[in-house]
C-alpha cells in the first residue's frame, strides 16, 4: 500500500508539472517574436523528466559547454523582475536570452570580498563554506539518526574561475553574485550557491556548513515555518543531535547585535545550527533502510 501511494503521488506531480509546462509554452507563443522562433525551433520546456520518479534534467544546457550562447525563450511567471545572464525579464513577460542564465563570478565593481581556498576551491571569505557528511547506520525517509560526522573528502577536484566553479565526480558547486532590488528602491548583492550532487554511497547524508566566525549567536537559530512566520530554536547540549535539526521551507538565519547571516533556499531542506556562528543545510541523503513511517 505504501508503494502504491508513493507511485500515485509521483504520477500526479509529474502530470501536473507537464500540464504547467504545456500551458507556459502556449502562453509564450502569444508573442510575435516567440512565434517566429517557434517555427525554427522544436519548442519545449528545458527541464524534463522521463518518468514520474525519474531524475529531472535540463535538456537545454550541457555540462560540456556546448550550449553556451544558445538562444532560449524566457518566461517570467512572477510579478517580480528576474534575470537570465544579462537579460532582465519583467514579471509576466517574455524575453529572448542566451545560455547560460547563471554566470559564475563576481559582479562588476563587486565589494563582496569573496575568497576561495586554493586547494579545495571552497569559500573562506566573507563566510566559510565546508562540505560535511553524516554517516548513519539507521533511520529512513523521515527519521534522522546521526552516527559519525566527517568532512567530505574529494581528491579529483577541478577548480575553475579561481573557485567560483568547483567540480568533482560526485558534486559540483557554482557561486554567482546577484543584484536584487530592495524595498527602498535600491539594490543589494547576494551570494548564490548552486549545488549539484551525485550521491552514490549508501547511508550517507551530505550537507554544507556555512560559518560566520564573527557572529556570536549563542546557540539561537531561526527558521521559517511557511515563508511568512518564523520559529526560534535554542541549541541544547543535553539533547540528541536529531532533535536540533529542523525543516527549512525557505529561510534560516543566525544573528547577534551587530550582524546577521541569512540563507534562503529555492526549496525545502533540513537545517541546523550545531556550532557557534554556523548554519548547516542538508543537500542530499541516501539510505539503505526504511523507518516504516510512510514510504516503501
């Protein structure tokens, strides 16, 4: 019964995504420029999945770089302006752009002060970035039972652009600086970490740890509940680690009376603040057993 429920849910989600993609394509075709391009191209959504529980892949971009400079039709379904590379796309409009949308590297005249480690390519200024692994012996889809905490060891590291792009056989991390508008009509710079993982080892949970050494949060940690309301957590050394890990729909932050570090995610993830001045963000997990809490 559990397997049937999971498969039915996956089919419904897969079908709904396909319906939305088809609607977007039809909406795009209403513009004169996109109609002309549609005659030349086999117009389809870039993100594709060949099965309800299959891996989604970007069919427009390739890791070999062959897609660089490729023209695409950009549709922004939000009211807020978004961008693809140097092309700004106002809300609910269509523009023509070129790939890639995410261009690694600093913005012109950047004052972010980003620095990367020469050996690993991981950031150490203005915050420290670490790849960590929880090796587990039990647990499942719902329950997390930590066992051994280690740093992620990788030997075949390919560092590009001074550290803005780091690639190994198991993962890839890209850093992009972005300008985002603020409520007062100005703009602010954010550092966007883009992670792609290929976890093949059993009973491991991968996460990234971001540390701001100059923030003394005294174990106080904040997460959002639904994108609107927020919850405050206090680290307790007398409680097990699994009780200190929380869902993060969109937001996690730590602060003191001088500074704040905020992490925003494009989708829900697990998060914790187990060390002073740090935030852990779960990226991937692969387990060999089930915890009998609702998934087969």
